[in-house]
C-alpha cells in the first residue's frame, strides 16, 4: 500500500503517518524507488495508534502501549497500570478544566455586557489588585 491508501484505510492524515515514521513508531518498507510500501501490519499499528491517540494517550504512552501490544510475554497488569495512570492524569485535567470553567462562569455572570466600557471579565483577566 502507498501512503494515500494507508491514510484512507487508517483514517489518519498522511502528515501524521509520516510523523509516526519519523519518530520510529512505524517502519514501512521502502521500494527501490524510495517510496514507502506499507504492509497490513503497518496499517494495523496505525489504526491502533489512532485509537490510542483518540483516547488522549501521549506519543510516549503510545510507544509503550505498542511495545506491550507486540510483546507476547507481557503481563496485562503492565498495560492496566499504564491505562490507570493515564486515567488518573485525565481526572486531574478534568478537575482543572472544571475550576477554569467555574472561574470563567463567575466572570461572565459579573459582566453586564452593555454599552459601558467597564468589564469585570477584562478586570479579572488583568488580575486587578495583584500587582
């Protein structure tokens, strides 16, 4: 398969596929003409990476997941530990986003949104009183 075919079948942009090759996540064959020749195994890895990235795993986490996937001697506990750590990181990010949301809701609610120039949102963002 060429890069266009594997991009269509994996659902990933060609630019992402090239990047994954550049950082060593996949290693397609090269023909005599220098063009990439993707195998079914490359397609499978790309689909795997697409799903993992879709769940928010970092590139390095994806690298570890892929290594665990390819290691037939792995312990599922290793995979679970990595996923649990990612889940805990997500929970922290969600809490941070909720705190940001609450702050912004307060700022928006305090703004009259009328023709006057004073704006509690801008005052809040400027950190009035802190410096």
